[in-house]
C-alpha cells in the first residue's frame, strides 16, 4: 500500500506507482475573452474620439461654413408682378400709325381700332421714305430705347407678329406702328386682351437657384 492511500482504502482505490496526479488550476478563458472585448471597445472609443477631434478642426468647420453659405445664397427673385407694375396701361401710350403699303386708308382704320382698345393716337398717315413699301412683314413697332421693356411689349399684344425696334437717338415716349405689306388686321381683340392681361398680371413670387 502506498503512503498516499488513505487508511481503510484498498483494492481499486489504491494508488500505485511512482507518478502522482497533479492538480491543475482552472483555465481562465472567460477572463481572457472579457479582457479582449474590453480592449477592442477601448480602442474603438479612442479612434472615434480622434475622428471627432479631426472633424471639428478640419471637416466639421467647412461643413458648417458651407451650410451657412447655402442659406445665404437663397434669395427671393424679383416677382413678375413688380415688372408688370412698371408697364404702362394702353391709355398712357401714344401711338403714331403710318402706312408703308400701297393700300390707302389702312393707317386710319388701324388707328381707329387702336383707339377703341384704349390707346392714345398721335400722327396718322403714310410712312416716311425710309419705310415706305420696304416693310415686308406685318409691321414694325418703333420707339425710344426706354420703351423696349415698357410700352413696346404692351403695344405688341395688339399685333404679335410685328417687329420691335428701338432708336437710341429718339426723344419722347411715343411709339410708331408702321404697317407692312404683310398686314391684314390687328390681332383679334379677345386674343389681344388675353395677352395684355397675362403681361400685366402679377405672378407668385419665386426663389432663385442657389448661387453657392
């Protein structure tokens, strides 16, 4: 019996030989895994914090500036109503009617019709040599430079196919309607009224594209 055999035990419980069992400490896999997870989490937090600092000192400031610039770049565009308000009414426009065709009486007939539609009538007669029998289209609307975006568009609603011209040397505010060989009649009154209403009616305000 070996000295390590407890008293009273024998047989299959006897310990024989010269090798003895050794007591091993329990493996610490659980602690190792927890430690590894904690290390990864710590590294992740450090990396995230570093990126935040970099963003603040570099990219973040640029994004903030860009956002401010975008807001400031959006401006209200001038409404069409503001432009329409500057257009004169037919009663405030004096029209001279000249006939550049061989047909007699055409200037007076046209002038009378324009008067019925609310325009003031100035001179009526034959066109000057500069235009006599030289206007191939329906007509020419001729006025001073200041009439380009004011009275000319208003008169053009009565003869939409007429050519528009301005003379920088011309004084005053009167406009000439020079009737060409292609002229048959003014635009129908209903169509002219509709075009005039669309020209002078205020439109909803809009916003321009971002300039940033």
